[in-house]
C-alpha cells in the first residue's frame, strides 16, 4: 500500500486548498478511503470518509459544509477540497485506508493564518 498526499500549503483564513492523494499497491476502487488530520499537540482526527463507489461520504462536524471529499477510481486518486478554511484547520493531513488495518500516507501540511 502506498499513499502519497500533495497540495498542502499556507493560506489565509477564508481561503481554499485542494489536497490530492495518489494511491497504489492495492485495489483502490474496492476500498473505502478517508482523510485524517493531526493538529499541533493534538491527536488524530478523522475528517471525512468516502465509500468505495464515491457516492456516500461522511464528515466531521467541524468541517461539514466546507470540505468535500471525492475520488477518481480510474486515476486511483482521492481528493479533499477545503473551502472557507479556518485557523483551527491547521494540521498535517493524511489520506488513509479505513478498517482495522488502516494505513496512511506521509501527510501534507496545511497552515491557515488569520
């Protein structure tokens, strides 16, 4: 399993970023996938999960209405569109497989300044 995130960066509050995750080494289209984040000094937080078919998504209350999780199974790629970013969204963002043997990538830093 290999997951490589990209698209992080520094933005001002209210701005937008789009994260991507390139997946390889497993049947991506058959797996539910998610995004996890870890803010400075805090634990891991599941941000969003998307079912394998790409239709059903779940979001943490903290990001609902601002983030959109999507996937392109033909390209083995997961996306996280983040709009109206807040300073509290500052974190390292990881894409991950779900389930008991969850695996995540190396992460990409998102920094939101006021």
